[in-house]
C-alpha cells in the first residue's frame, strides 16, 4: 500500500513524500513564499532547514550527498567513503542526523564485510 504524506519542513517549506508501500519513497519540496519546487529525491536520510542528506551516485561511485533542497549551487558536497556495494543503495546508510548546521553524524555499512561505521563529518 502506498504511503503518501505532506507536512511542513519549515515555516515556508512543505515536504511531500510519495511512498511505494516499502521503505522506498520519493520526496520533493515546495517553498510557499517563492513558489519554488525542488527536484525529486529518493530516500532522504536527514533534513535540516534547507539541507538534505541522502545516498546517490556521482558517476559510478556511491557517495553520501549533502545539498540545498532547491539549488545545489547554493550548497552541495559529496563524500566518498568505503561504502558497501549493496543492491539496495538506501540500505548502505543506516542512520544520518544533523548535529548542528556544520556537522552530521552518519552510520553506514563499510566494505565487503559490511562493517558498521559511525562517523562525524564536518560540512
């Protein structure tokens, strides 16, 4: 059964989640004040104000991506780690949370042995 939700991310930003009945979901954002609509993102792991954290590909490499919701020209960084190469990309990142505006804490599966690693990353 699909799980669709809409809620306020900040005072002016609405987050829309469209689920497929599994853990898979697509997200997009709408800024009520500017009328701006974001790209669609899959399986976001953390959100703080206008920054999101998710796993994605840069070329053929699996990366942790932190970016501005609406414009990667405003903020974009990707991080290369020894992420496990799993069939379901979203399963690699077990947990992500913003500690403050400049740091995130992540827990991910690393290498072929899928060892759990916890790390704090400076943004």
